[in-house]
């Protein structure tokens, strides 16, 4: 993540996952995050941010029974989320 926009997407994704507290389906995460980020990100922007977060072990991606991707924040992600504020 290098741009302010990318950091904002990541920060808001971690915030939504923190607020929900349970694994969150990717499309629902996007729906909650998109109105918070200006300019509004594309779904692919969120997916890129989640890949970075997963690589850094800030989130865990889980594939559900129906093939939908669910995301949950980790303890490391909680620490990063607090630093972003």
C-alpha cells in the first residue's frame, strides 16, 4: 500500500471488521466500506487491500461452504487499526 487512498481503504476495512467482530462476507464488507472512502473504491481495490492485509497477517480469509470469501481481523490487525487512527 503506497497511496493515501489505498491506506484509507485498508484502514476502513480493518475498522469495519473490528466493528462487526465476526467473519464478514467480502461483498458485505465492501458495501459497508465503500461509502466511507472518497473517491469510492472499486471492489478490486478492496480485494487488493485485503491481499496486503492477509500477507501481513492483519486479517484471515476463510472460504465459506458456498464459496464466498469471509474476512476476520486478527490481533495484529487490531494493533495496526489503532495505529492508523
